[in-house]
C-alpha cells in the first residue's frame, strides 16, 4: 500500500505496466498478510476462551451468510473483472489502471468473505463451521497473484486469421 503513495500524483493518471504491476504485488502481499495475521489472532482468542462454545444456531447462520456471500459475490467479481478486461478478450492489452481495478475487485471480494468468516469464529466463540468459508476464500485468493500478462501480452482474436497470433 505504501507503493501507491510513492507514485507521484501526475504519473498516476498514466501508469506504466511496470508501475501497475509493482502496485498490484504490494496490494496482493498486503492482502495475503492480513488474513494470516487475523487467523493467528482468532486462534489466540479462541485458545484463551473458557472452552464453552457459543451460540451454535448463530454460528450456523453466520456460516450460511458467509457461504451465500461467497457463492454470489465471488462470481460477480469475476464477471466484473471480465467486463473491465473486455479489451483483452478482443486481442488488445488492458490499461494498467483497468488491470489494477479488475484484480483488486476480485482480491477484495475474497478477502472480505474470509475476514467476515473469521469474525464469525470470534463472535460465536467457535472455530467450526466458520473457519471453512475463511479457508475457501483464502485458498481461492492465493493463486491469483499478479502476473501482468493482460497488460503486456494480447492473445489476439482467434476468429480473425489476419489478427490471430499463435501462442509461443
């Protein structure tokens, strides 16, 4: 996140792919550290509790709410990213600003789902079942590291043989 502040205001409007990739890596690493530390805090909190589980009906409701959020919001985030990356599917490169916007919406959607599920663990004083949506969210988040290919490597249009380029 500190990288965003280090980029001068004039050059933010004209991000280069390299700058956007550095910002994306900074954001991804920060978003990777937050759930890891949050999980440690949750474990520490639950280890210090008296051992009596909280409201099981509340835990189940929280679990269902988190699962419904993940089932609805995550596909919506991917559809939104596809909309933002529309130029890429036409064979062009994505603007660095659009790349950041598209990737951040997916990352933040997954992050919010996992953190809310961890909050459910603390609220209900029980690790299960709310740790499952958190694990799903964070496991889905992990392989989506920033590669920057959409900003630098157009795929070409496979329907138009004049434009299509065979991948190397």
